[in-house]
C-alpha cells in the first residue's frame, strides 16, 4: 500500500503546482517537473524511482505520445507543407549540428553529444499554441506555419531518435543482426502505413459493434500498447509505436472521443507520474561546475531554433519579423525533449553526469519560449 500513498502525494502535488503555474502564465509541465525535483533526491527525498513509479511513468509517456499523434493535424501539414517543411528541417538540422558540436567542445563522448543534439531538435508546440490563442493569431500564416512545422518536427524527431537508438549502442537492445533489425523496421513502418490507411478505420468501426463498455477506447488503447510493444521488440523506441498509432486514430471519425477519454486517463494518473519521475533523477551535486555548459547550451538551443525558423520562413517568402515569429514558436522543448532525455537516460545514452544539466536546459528554453513568441508577434500584430 506504500505506493498508494506515494501516488496520492504525486497527484496532489502536481495538481496544485499545475494550478498555480498556469495562473502565472507558466507551463504546467514546468510545475510538475519541479515537483519531481522537490520530492526526489535533490529535495525532500520522499519519493524514489521504484518499479511501480517506473511502470506508471512508462505508461504515461506512451499515452502522452499517443495523444501527440492524435493531435497531429495532417491536413494542416498538407496546407502549409512547403514553409512547414523548411522550418522543421532546418529547425532540426541546426540544433543537431550545434548541439553535437557543443557537446564535443565540452569533451562529451560523440554518442552522447549527438543525442544532446537530438534533444535540442525537439519542439513542444503546445506551449506556443496557448500563446498564439491568447494573442488571437493562431489562424495567421505565421501561426499556421508554426503548427504545420511542429507536425513535421514531431514526426521527423521521433523517427530519428528511435532509429538512432538502434545504432548508437543503447543499453537493453536486442541481439539480432543489423540486417535483421533493418528488415524488421522496414516491415514495421509498412505496417504503420497499413494501420493509418486501412487498419485503424476498420478496427474503430468494428469496436462499435462490441457489446462492451467503452469498447472504442479499449480497442484504441490495445492498438497503442500493442504497437508500442512491437516497436520496442524490434529495437525501436516504444514511443514511436504510440505516436503513429495516434496518427492513425487521428484520421478516423472517432478521434475526438478517443482523445478526450485517453486525456482523462493519462493526465489524471500516468502522465503526472512521468513528469515527476524525470525530476526524481535530478541532482544538484556538482551542478555549479556545469553552469557555463548549461548557459552556452541554452543559448545554442534558443538560437538554433530561431535561426532554423528564420531561414525557413525567408525561404518560404516571409518577411523578417514573420520569420522570427515562426522561429520563436519552435523554441519551446517542453514535454517532447523531456521524453527524449528520459529515453536516452534509460538506454544509457545520457549519463548521470549530464542528466540534470540537460533537464535544466530544457526548463530554461521552455520558460523563454512564450516571452520570445509574444515579443516577435507584437511587432507584427
């Protein structure tokens, strides 16, 4: 029963923190992360990452990525494909190159330096969406480009991270040969295409005929968990299975019903545990010696996304201020980067020595994003 008490403590703490952080215009995810830091070894040492916390956390990240897939608006991607593609690709390329170079300068091993670049390539557009709605510019060309680019960014980063983990020497990988793994992964993505095109719509229609409560939600969760397990089994990250299952469900008529119910399940229990579990691992021991690293990488993180968005916007024919607005909308790393850090940490691609520094870099970029976006938006509208 000890875990029940721990779970109650996590849910009470994260709910209160989310309320007050949102009230002051700060993303709720920051509050949940700080709760984890306070409850973990860096704070009061009340909660430890035991097997149940880890299992709830893993379910949380799977549901979070499933929801991200459902929310990926492919019609928006088609409408703003050219500017969105420019912004997303350059917004991935610059952080990966500069992040990797920054890691090498600080004498971090090449594998971890490259993974740092992948962490910086992530974008969490949910925070930008809140700012765009607040300023009533979400339906402008800049707002729509930010949303379209975020769809491309999410898909590409999830793919790159998942494939990279197969070849960067991640711990816990399988023992099959490289050729077998490649064949399995090609077959997996063929299966994903089949699921999006035919499988998910058929299974959603079939689920409505089942004489069981919440059959549509249950079938969608079975699909999500099955694809996550299959992705993990063939050497990919489990989140890629969840993400593309969400994309598939998002193309069906039942996507809204699934989204509302899975959000209720995820955000009520599992997703808060995931964000808290990240904070539990943070330690401030020796962090003073990494202040220069944190400062420079935070600058690289912000500047690389701004540069990618600015150049991408200019290539798409936008003006200077519009291009900077688009770039600022891609700065926030938020939950997407936190997911990648946790995946890297669990697979040994992120070491204990730099884990806390990476978390702080994500925290600072996420806090900076709304202020940058508001500043550049007000120069135009």
